[in-house]
C-alpha cells in the first residue's frame, strides 16, 4: 500500500486577483494534518491568509486551477493593437 501524504496548503491573497499557494506542513495522517491546520489558523493574524488540506497532486491542482480560472474570467482581453509599442525604448 502506498503511503499517502497530507498537505496543509497556505493561500495568501494579494489584492483582488493574485493568490499565492505554498505548502506549510506535510503530515502522515489526516488527523495530524488537521492539527497542523488548526494550530496554523490559531496563530494566523493575517486576514489575507487561509489554510486548507490536500491529499495528492490532483486535489491541489484542482484548487489552483479553480482559483486561477475564477481570477481571469472577468478580465478583459487586451488586443495587441491596444498595447503601446515600447520595443524601441530603452529598458532602463
């Protein structure tokens, strides 16, 4: 039987559209991961940080894809002709 790792993922929101995800803790059981999550939430004094549990890449990817799609669904498409051409300007 394959040993399953449980991850406590930290989500930090910057502004309205930018989310950052990182692994805060890795646990061997859901009970241990839940304890880690509870303690991290209790110590958290930043309203822009939240924690959730994941058990496998597919769960993490589904969460990241969902939030990415949600963040870009309301942004207007910028056409190339609408962007100022700065290729001839110096980069500094």
